C-alpha cells in the first residue's frame, strides 16, 4: 500500500516515541510528508522534528505554522500527545487534575485550532485523536486519566460535527493497554513487574498488550482517503477488551 498518501502532509503531536513515532513512520512509509511535534523530537529523516509543549499555546501555534510552511501545507493532523495519571479521585490534587486535562484535552484544542486554517485549504483533511479504552470502560486507578480521555472522545464527536461541512473529517482511536514507554515505566515501578504485565495481558481477550504499530495502522487508515466516508467514529484497537466477554479457554468445551 506504499504511496497511498503521496502528496499529503501530516503533523503528529507526541511523535517522538511510542504510538506517535510508530504513526509518523507509517505515514511516511505510505508516502506522506511528516512533521513531528514533541518535547524532544529526536527523529530521523524523512521525518521533520519541531519542539513544542502542547500546554503552551504560543509554542504550538508557532510550531504548527512553521511545520505547515516547511511541508507546503497540512492535510492530516494526529493529536497524539498525552500524559498518564494513576489513582482514584482521592489520589491526585487539583494541580495534577489541571495539568493532565491541560495536556490531554486542551492540548488537542490548541493544536487543532492552530491547524484548522491549513486543513481548510486541503482537498483531503483529516484529524485523528488518540483516545483510550479508558473513555468507555471503568478501569481501576485511572480516574483522572479516564476523565481526560472521556472528554477527548466527546470532543472528537463535537469537532466532527463542527467541521464536516468544511470537508474536515475527525475521528479517534481507542487503544487498549498498549506496550508503550509509559506502560513500561509503570511496570518497572511495580513491586512485581512480571506479575503486573501478566495481569495486563490477561485482561485483554487476545491475551497480550496492543502494539504501537497496531494502533498506528488504525490511525493511518482513518487519516487516509480509504476512510473518506468515516467521521465521528471511535475505532477500538483493544484486543476485544471493550466489547467481548469470552469464556476462559478451559471452559470452551462447555459451550
């Protein structure tokens, strides 16, 4: 499928690692010109790196403008930058709630706001937000993170409605627990990392964590002309975690 995005220009926030980097690389493999916006955009050609913090509106506006000028336009925006949070509603103070919501929700607002004037000039404009299974499933110890991702899924729908008549499609992907650097840090900090990883694997019906490359494939599909009639959609990439309730393998004979 190489070349399906030839001539299109994409910007990926949080594109320096994990899902964002996998997405940026796949977009480039499919023929797009790709700019990566990150706190530490240490990326190799053909990717173009730009430094910005999505919690800083002025920095975001400047980086998006420069990237669009350097690429020669902007057709695709991937709002992937985000931060995690652990705990119940008791465990994070107001400052931490403001910090996470500022990045995970308002960061998308700032980047999209800066990109809209460029997207409106595109014959193929697409925005894809990286949401989470946490938007639709009650996960333990994820109150703040879940709130931010629930807001992002609702924001995705509102943006899709606002911009449909401008030819701008807006969708999101909802990954399950993905094997990303953040999950790696959580596991490393656990008392029993191997047991914790096994528990995370077990709660997804496919029995393993989602890979960054699998999420990237879904994002690139939603960005591509192949998804030209898809807008206002949340695409789950979660190994069946949200919708399936399979029996354990040992019970299969009891059907």
